[in-house]
């Protein structure tokens, strides 16, 4: 599963959790009402098991939804800010970036990456045997390079001449982003909000 598609699936998993909770919670209420009316002489399942299944199933669905949503929407280091000397350049040219907001004792890594997004159809099979398809946006990294910034937070980034240029299409798109993260005692922090640069051919 790619990152962007996982983020699209997360809301459906949350809906499934609510459906699971309502379904088994309804069974628990139903059997609880029957038991209270006729007593325990008829036997039958204990309503507590339905409540346990409802809560457990909903927790599983919500947990998976949270994991895939977090992968598609990672936490950002809001203290860091990436500033570019320009927001439009050509392939083969050089960019200068400055990172602000890092502590004095932290090292800074700056990543230049080309992200590709494309549309694809996702097929699903219903319990009644029918097939349906939905449109999802997939995402991957076509190219990336990480450079160590100077203590002042400055770094020079080279745009490769043999990689895709920026493009916004109806089927496939390419976007160039610059992000930064701090490194303290070999521990990498969360990435910053990315700064975009439009790369011409």
C-alpha cells in the first residue's frame, strides 16, 4: 500500500469501526433486553461478549486507521522553517536554502526530493459478488538527496539535470520539495514543513 492511498483508506476504516461498534452493540442491547424480560432460563449468548467484540473490533479498526493516516500525514517540526533563495529554477541549476529555528547544538539535514503523484483505480469486491472501483491518488518519491547544512543553516542544493521537471497533470504530476530535520546525538527529529520549488525543463 502506498502512502497516499493509505491516507485515503483511513476514513473508511474509521467508518468501519463505527459500523462494527453499532452492529455488535445493537446485538448486545438486544440480547440484554431479552434476558431481562424472560430471565436466564432460555440460555443463549451472554451480552457481555457482544460488548467485548464491539469494543475490541472498533479499537482494531481505529488503530489501523490511525497508523495509515499518520503515515500519510506525518507530524512536522513546526519550529523549523526552510527558506529558498528562489522558488523557480531549471534542471541542472543550484538552489540555496537556509534553515531557521534549529537549536545551536543540533545538526541540520536538508532533503531535496521529487514527488510523483498519479491516479489509479482501486477495485473492491462486495459480499454480494459485485465489483466496484474507486479513484485514489498514489504517491511515491522518484528521486531524493539529503545534504548536511552548515552550522548557520545554509546549504546548496543541486537540481539534477536527468530527473523529471515539475508538472501538474490530470493523470500524473511531479513536484519538487525541500524539507529539513534536526539531528541530535544521531537521533533524527521530525521533518519540517516542505518548501516547494518549480523546476523547469
